[in-house]
């Protein structure tokens, strides 16, 4: 293929997309997950130090965010590494959700 044909195909694929907005959303979601992880860690440690108990629901919530992100990446890129990550996050989410529910009844 020649260069012009490749460029035209690229333009057709991205015709109704705002590339800058897509990049901004990508960066924002990365920052949100990073800050969310840090915030979750602070809340989790704070509750252990102050109340002398752990809150598994906070950790479960964070794991669900990562599970959804991994599945989204898998469906977008069809990469097995994202599927493996998604399965691991799903397992961890289920485990921490079960622990959080059992804490509610104790």
C-alpha cells in the first residue's frame, strides 16, 4: 500500500472521533485509578490503625474498578494478558466482596 492510501484509510476510521478527547479521557482514567488506589490504601490503613479492624468493602470496590478496566482493555485490544488480569481481578473482587459481606453479619 502506498502512503496516501494508508492515510486515507486512517482518516476514514477516525472520521467522527476527537483524538484529543480520547487521549484526555485515557489519561484521566489512568489518573483516576492511580489516585483511587492511593485513596483506598489510605482509608484501609486508617481504619486498621484507628478502629483496629479492616474494611474489606473498600478494597473490594477498588478491585471491581480494576476488574472492569481490565475487561474493557481485553475487549478493546483482544490481548490475553488483559484477559488474565481481568480474571485475576474478578477472583480477588469475589473474595473481598465475600469477606466484606461476612463482616456485615458479624
